[in-house]
C-alpha cells in the first residue's frame, strides 16, 4: 500500500505491508497537515498479526484525536490507552512551520533519520522500551530545518543498512527513495511501515 501527500511546502510518501503469511499488518501510521504543522507517526504493535494491529490502531486513534498536543503528551495518552493490550513502539514527528523546527518523540525501536539541507545527518538513538501502560521518562528532541531537509520514519522492518542507503539518496525525491528502499526489503521477514518526506 502506498499513500502520499504533497502541498508545495511538504511532500511525504508512505509504504506499508504485512509480514509474509499474515493477513494484516501489525504496524499503523498517521499523518496530518494543518496550517501550523505537519505530524506523522509510525506505530509498531509488538509481534505481528491481529493483536499487534489492534494495539497499533488503538494508539493511532489517540494520535488522530490529539495531534494538536505535544509529542510527549500524545505518547502519555497512548500509553494509557494501551493498558491490557499487547503494547507498541512508537515514533512521533511534529514539524512546526512557524518556528521551522522538527520535534521528535519516541519509545522503542521505530526509527527516525534526518538529512539536513547542509548535508548533516541526524539519527537519534531511540528510547528503549514499549508502551503498554507502564510510565516512561520521555524526551523530545528538536531540530531546526531548512528547505530541502529529508526525513524518514519507519518500523524495524526496514534494516539499518537501508537507512544509510536512504540518507545517501537525499538528492532524489521521497517517492524514488521509498521505491528504491522497498525494492531491497526482500524477503518479507517482518511488518513494514516506511514514511519518507521532504520539506
């Protein structure tokens, strides 16, 4: 499945597929654009299959109804919603157009990478753990961006090696980066969700 968004200020594309042999993907994602910000999130339900999907969609439902809040507050609300569910790992990226900053909040092994317009590469170390009701100390990192900055958010179905290949391909469009990366994600060993965007 491929989804895409473009409005002249930001371009983003998404690809998602299920683990081989499963009838549904245990990941979920959410994207929204307002006049003030763009928010995207990748949520990876623990394991795979229907129970993982149920946990992931519980979190994205919270995000959908609370995207105006900070990443930390959204994750707190997701954590509450996940009590007695399988649990998820999550990355939320909020891009504030007014201050030209990217805010990154994460729990678990979903990945986030930035290729800045000046060539600098940023790959924050994820916070260990997962959401299932237990409280975590959350930290939001922020980065100033310029036009031409590329960002990526993905579940662990995209390997670390492909992260590096993505970053080296920054001069191409998000669609081309996504297509090239997905073509190398064979065989399908895990659920996969991959968002690539350019500012």
